[in-house]
C-alpha cells in the first residue's frame, strides 16, 4: 500500500497550520470608521499631525530606524519616487538582482533608466556584491539590492562597492518589514529604502508603499515627487517640479497602523518558529536551511527559503518534491527565483515609449544568471510567512511532512 499522499496514502497535515492572512481585528475596524466619520479621507484636508498617513510615516520610519518616511500608493511607485528623488536621468544604468519581483527592474524603465541584472549569492539567495562590482560601467549610477524574502543583504560589502564608485543605494525592502541588518532596520541603511504594503506582505494595507531615508534633502525630494511637485510649507497651488500624485489615502494608513501594532510580535513569532524549523531541517537528509550570516540580526521573512538537494533525496526533481509536499498538506513553491530578465517584456524588448537617451538596454535574452537559474531549477524551496505564525506543533507537522517524503522517496522514483 502506498504511504505518500500523492499516491493515495493519508496526508500528514489535515488541519490549518499557521494563520490566515491578512490578520485584522477591531483595531482596523475602529480606525476605518474614525476616518469615515471624520470626513477626512486624504491627508491634505486638515492639520498634518492629525493625518493617519503622517502618523504611519512617522511610526514606521521610527520602527525601521529611519528619520523620514513618505507613504505612497504601492511598492513599485515607491521605487520610482526614490529614483526621481535621486535625480535619475535617461539611459542611466541601475544594477538589480535576478531574484526579485519584476517591479524592481520595471520601475527603472518607467523613469527611463536601464536595469542591469546580476546574479545572486548561492549561500543566501541575495544579490552578489562581486557580481555588482563586475557589472559597473561609466554609465552606472546606483544599485537596488533587494532584501529578497526579507533576508538582509550584505550591506557592508554593497556600501563599500557603492562608495568606491560613487554610486547611491536604494534598498528594495518590499519583503523586509521588521528585518534587521546588524541591529538596524532594513531600509534605513542605504540612501533610500522602499517598501511594499501589498496584501501578501508582512505589513499590509491591501495596496500601498513607503519610502524611508535619513537624508533631509532626499526626504524633501521624495515628498515633492509624491505630491505633484509641491514643496512642503509652500502655498498649496505652487508646484515646483513635474511630478505625479502618489499619495497614500487615510484609509490605507488606518489599516497599515493597525498592522504595524502587531508587527513586532509577529516578527518575533516567525523568527522563533523559523529557528526551530531550521534545526529540524538540519536533521533530515536532503534538505538544509539557508546559511545565516552574522549580520542577519532579525529575519522577518516574506518567503522562508530552504534548500532541496536532489542527489541526497533519491534523485527526484525539485518539482516532484514540491508536489509531494503539497499532497501532504504543506504548500511550497519557488517564490521570485525566476530570473527577471527571462520575462518576455525584457527578451522581446516590450517597454513601449521609454526613452533611454543615447544608451540602449542590453540584449536581455543573452544575459545569463547561472546561480539564480540553477537554484530555481533544482534547489530553492519557498514556504509562505503565514505558515510560521502558529506554534511549535505546526513546525513539527511541517517537518514531519518533509521527513515522510524523504522516508518514502522510492514511491516517487
């Protein structure tokens, strides 16, 4: 009789593990009702200090160890706003990692800059500082490292590269709310940090984003570029630069503040459960946790990655392993490991009317990022952050599902 659920056996996990996402309660309900009844549905209709957007900007910036926050419509436009504040010019080159959501690169194109895609470090799946340095040309102006999955990048190495070549850094922290590099909140280390508040993120208001910085002049630029070219403190109908309206609404900020009130507790729960889970993985032949660098003082992950080693797992494929886990009640996937330059918009050069000045983007179809491709094809396994919001019994069930597949791997061959 088969033992694996994929072959008709009983599955290991037959109840909910983790928590439903998003999490909300009367905190959000009361805050939304307060906004409704106030008649103040955008930040400009009253004193700034009474705005929930202002309150969220200040609270989240402080939580991530930054001086200034500018809340915007979504994570993509947070990157666009940051690029504009850093005076991006047509044809400027910006280095981005292969493992990320496509918006890290398309945000560059939307402001007429050229994303240059580089490979990742196989130890932790983050942008490889050596690959960054090798990609620098006389047209390179900056780097957008992504704290992919919420795991802090090697910011010391990246800052060293940036300083030696006169480049700026935008930290794409869309996955890294609450994560810390050497005790500092992600998004507060480079010139600007950007966050997404999309529904799946570890801090969400459905759609939304925020830019953080410790530089007063950059903060003024971010404010102006998100507020139709206005300068803070100047008359309302006085516009100084061509800019869009990227403002967050009071509704979004009300929900974001509710989520922020739980973020510390949730981050600690994920961290504690992930540490326990990683120890369990180390006891199972054929899987292993990611290498955890000393600089990762907290990993509040959006994706929890671990490694699958086919040669130690009876030679089955990564896809077979994922399907077998799913049948046992443990949903798994690959996250954003698909190299972004392999998307049709890059290989077919479908970027519409973008203007790159005298420079042209590379032939993305010819750009290879072999580590990212290998990890996607054979190694990288992703589990959702919500699975780690339960208790130790959930972690035991997840580990039991992996152990069961390993013990009965002959059924898959």
